[in-house]
């Protein structure tokens, strides 16, 4: 794994590096605000945050092109933001409002933004992997391989590598040579279970070997390392229709979801978290190398705070969905005769009862 | 009209739809080189090639999910699940993804997917290979479930399913593949969600779908000779369910017997009976009766299997109990 401080920044466009920092800071601010809104009961259900995973989120997103497709897990707010979704519409979805990305139908775990080719966050662990494989199948059905061909990136958590859908999907992707990149976002815990307590092969990227799929483990706390590894994998997917299994190592700063106090963590873990937090590390790295001065950094931080405050205001102002829309969006072609009763309504068999 | 088998009607429809629309493709186990476990896809690999007719490894969850993902991207995959029993391996993908994606995305995503799969017992395949699990899927908003009983509907309902922008499960039946009937020539697309009166009558309504509708029709014809005039309603679709046609018939006949190959408790008959008592209570002259499978894992031994499944004898007996002499 690459030492974050060892990444060579001199070959990078400073404006691009500052943009990465801005995106990471935006995700950090957004997620802290989401946690606050959850405790204020503005957000219901489950709410999983990308805190501590900002370098991974931004690195992976930077590797994607506009024409690529992304399938995410239920820990996906940051990916929606990094793909270009409006923060107000993301927050409105968390609030369950009409202006939410999914019109208040999905909530935190199910952010869809087809304009930005985000084909969903998924609440059932691993449920997205066959779908992403199918999206790659559709791309291969329509497009020949080539340097400009679109590809699919599929995110999954470390614990997901133990389920059948993961293995069935990797087998199909390799067998049929599909333009897919599977990324294990290894934050080292599946809820409260450490990777080595759940996986007989804890070096998760090696699981691709069964499918003769190239793979790599990289430092998920280093945005450039993540980006470059993902880019290489996406290039393979485009040019050769060769899928890849990439593993990024990071650590989530908080519990599994907002309500999890993470008591399974040791004091040692917490200390390591603070030390390896990717956001201050990247900031320091940029300041040290002269890409960012303190004033610019503070300006960026103030800007993202303002953007998040605006997102909260937007979400707050957005109306809750009217109950008359309850049956909207269940079917693309709602057939005649579909029962649309509310609880307690009579079943209508036509004519007088 | 041409008389062909239910199997031939399915095959011809798949072929016609593959020719009509480049986005239609077939996915499933042994559908290509082996030509399908029940030979519905015979010859299609040779005609359309492996891009359009895709043999898969044994991985129902995987390939069903792949088809859903491909459908999200605008393809129109027709999945063959070898029998409905194996759909249990894919049920998470069907129930949690295919049925939900339109709603979860707030209308951004459509899933124009077809799952073809045969149900049915009576082939001495014993407990795990003889189940009628369609009510699992008919229970779920976001899905459509159709069940053709005749070759004409095999064509019309399958064509409608393939052209539908929502996920449709097309329930076939092992016992019907060799049955024959008149099928409209040329393009024939049925309307999803409409029941059909297969035979008019005045004394009792017999409701069924798939194989049960075929047996019900046979029973009704034979009862004519005994002076009992039975009306037969073929549901054709379990979701949506055409309650109007069922209740209109019962308002006329005042009696109802519901036949299904599935287990009795929580089954289609329960849903229909509840609908009738709520929408046609004042018209009823007798309790609504159900003829359904015995509630056991279906045994292998022929006499036990025969005893467990609804047949013409059981339907005849119950109709005679309901209709006064």
C-alpha cells in the first residue's frame, strides 16, 4: 500500500487537486450535517455515512467518465455528490421530500440520479452486484470494446464478498468479458464484524483469482492512488472488456449507521482513526506541497459549509409528497384493474356490492 | 387461426419478438445448445446466435439479476427459469430489485423484463420440483404475473409481456406444453390483466387459471350433460387480478368454486373468495368453495401424488355440492 504522504503531487494539476479537496470537504460537511439532521429527526430510517471514506469516494468518482455508470451500496451520499448530483436534492431525499433525487421514494439508501448515471444505492447487501453486471452486459451488447467505450463501476462492502451474488456476478463478468470494475470499499468492518472474522480469505481482492480476474488492493485514504487504480481498471474494462476486482482500504470514522455508537472499537482503533483521517491528511499534504494555502483552504471549507446549509434549507422548503401520489411510480405502464385501495378501503369487484 | 401446441405458440412468439426488436434477447440455463429443458427455444440459437440467445451457468440469482440490470439499460431480456422452483434462488433479485426499482428511483428507472417459468406437479418430480409458487410473486406490488391456459394466450400474453415496460412473470405449465388449440395468425398481443369467460353458464362459476382453468372447462362441459350449467372464468392474470369479471359472473350464477394447483391456505382461492364475499355478498346462494392442492410437500409415489393434486373428480364433486339438484 502506498504511503499517503508519498504520493507525487508535482505531476498533478493543482486546480484538480484543489477540486478533489473541495469534494472531500463537501462530503465531510454534508455527512456531519446529515448526522445532525438525523438526531433532529429530519431524516428517518437508516442513515449510513461516508465519514472517513472521502478519499475513496472522490478518487473512484474522479476515475469515472460522464458516460460511465455507477452502482453503489447504501453508503452512497458522497458518491451522489461526487457524481454531480445537487446537494439540495440529495438532502431532500434524506428528508423524504418531493424534490429528493428519488422523489422521496427511496431515502438515504436508495439514491438514483440517472442524469449523472448513478443507477442506485442498494439496501440489500450485494443486491446491486448482479444488476451492475447486467448493465455491463447491456454495454457489451451495444458497444464494441475501445478506449472510448463506456464502463460500469460497482461498489460493494467488505462483508459483501461472502455472499453468493458476488461470486455469481464475478463469474459471469469474467466468463462473458463484461466492461465492469468491482470495487470492494473495505472499511474493515461489516457492521461490527471485522473482515478476518467473516472472510476465510481476508485479502479480499484475491477472491477475483477464482475467476481469473485481475485485482489490486490500494490505500483508500489516498485519493490519487485510488483514482489511478480505478482508472487503470476502467481502461481495461473499456478497451478489453476485462473486468477487475479492486479493493480500497479505509476506515469509517463513525458507527455502521448514525445510531451505532461503535462500542466494538478499541481505544487503539479510535486513535488510529484520528491519525489516518484522510481529510486533514490530504489538506496537510496539499499545504505542504504549496498546492493549497491556508486561506484558500479556509475559503473552500466555508464554501462547502455554505453549500450544505443551502442544501438543508432547500430540503426543508421542499414539500412532503402528497398522499394522492402514493401509487405513482410503482409501474411504468399501470395496468387497468390494479387494486389501489388504502388500508380499510373496500375491494372493488365492480357493480353494487 | 391455426391449431398449434402451447409449446409451439411460445416458441413462435419468442422467435417473432426476437425478429421484431433487436433489444429483445433470451437468457437462461440450457436454452441455446441444449435448446431448452422443454424445447421452447429450439432452433433459436442457430437462428439468432449467442448474442441474442445467451446460455448461462447455473446461477439463478446471478443471471436473473443480470437480466434486470440489462433491462434498466433499455434491453428487453426474456429470462427462462427452468422451473418456478428454481426461482427461489433468484427471489431476492425479483422481489427486491425488479419489483422495486421503478418506485425506489422515483420513476427514473424502468425494468422491461420477462421471466418465463413453468410450474405444475403431476410429473412424479416430487416435493422440490412440483411446486406452484406463483402467489409468492402475485403478492408483490411492482410485478405483473400472467398465466396462460391456452395456446392462444401463450402467444398473446407472452407477446404482451415482452412489450411491457414493467417486469412480468409468465407462468407456464408442464402439463400444458403439449396441449393444442387455435391460435390467431400474425400479430396477436393480449391485454394484460383481463380474465376471460371460457364458457358461459347460469348455475355456478368455476374460477381457475393455467392448468386448473383447462380442467375446469373440461368439467363444465361434462356437467352440461347432467343439467348443470357452469360458467368458467380463466383468470389469465394474477396481478393485476380482474375482480370485475369474476364478480360479474358470480352475480349471475350466485355460486362460486375456485380451482388452483397451489396449496389452499393463503392461495389464489382465498383472495378470490374474499373478493366475492366483499363485492357480491348479497348475490351468493352458497358458501364459496375452494379446490386446491393438499398441504404436503408433493410425494413421489404416483398414488400419493394423484391424491394430493386437484383433478376433475374433485372439482365435479364440489360443484355438485354447491349446486342444488
